[in-house]
C-alpha cells in the first residue's frame, strides 16, 4: 500500500506552514510541502501511531 504524498485535510489553503505525509507498508514519511525535493523523515507505523495518539489529546511535552 502506498498512498502517495498528501497534506492534512486541516491545512488551510493560504498557509505555507504545511507538511505532507506518505503512508506505505510499515512506514510513514513526513516532509515540508515547500521543499518537496528536500529531505523527508521516515517513521515506523508504531512510532507514528504513538505520536498521533498524543497529538490528538494535545500532549506535546513528550517531544522535549
């Protein structure tokens, strides 16, 4: 499965502060939407799931 790169449905059309995500088998990619040819981060599905679970409840202190 490869979803291709996509922006969040919550990204506003006029904002330059967007990231794009790509979901493939066992891995999630993350890149800056303004620098598509630049570097991308890769996370395991389990790490991405843990990050999203914390983000949904507004908890970001685990990043520091």
